[in-house]
């Protein structure tokens, strides 16, 4: 899968191939990671609002926490944690009480320190969440 634009409850989201995301991150020496971080945070903010529980996060601040905030390390780790928590909470909203798998927040944070693999991990989780959100609850 390369890219697939879909609309869920009036919100435009993009399913991206996790491997493509990671390769773009490597090829652009991390620049694409800033754009990706903004877009996934914006999609989660908008979709959570459409699902009735707005997260109220600011995608621009999440990017600023990575760069230039990453120089201090603490803001970058904080945005890794909060973004992973939002992805997990979005999965809960999409499941709507149904049983299902959840992503691991600690694994997402640890993967951030291994060549930015957290981007691929989060994107794979969001792709599955988008699929769940497209299926109406029983």
C-alpha cells in the first residue's frame, strides 16, 4: 500500500504504507518525519472530534517539540509519549467497546530511538484504526 485517502465521518485521513513512511524518513534525513508527525497528529485530533471525544491537541506544537525541542530531548520524548497515547485512545474510540488489539505506548516510544521506527509503528496502528472506524459498531 502506498497511499489511500479515505473519509471517515466527514474527516479526511490518509492511510500510508508504514514502510514507505520509514523509507521517506530515511531518504530525507528526518525532514519527512516532521511533516508526518504533524499530519498524524492533525488526523487524530480531527477524527477524535468527529467520534465525539476531541483530544484538543495542537499538531504544530507536537512538531515543535521534536524540532527544535528535541535538542533538549525531554520535549521530543514527551510528544512521542503523548502521540502514542492519543493513537491508543483513538483505537479505543474506533473499537467502541468491541474487543480488539491495542498498540503499546512503551514500544512506540522505544522505537523512536531506533532510526525513527516509531513513525512506521504508529502509521500501521493508525491504518488499522481507520479500518475499524470505517466499520459500524454492532
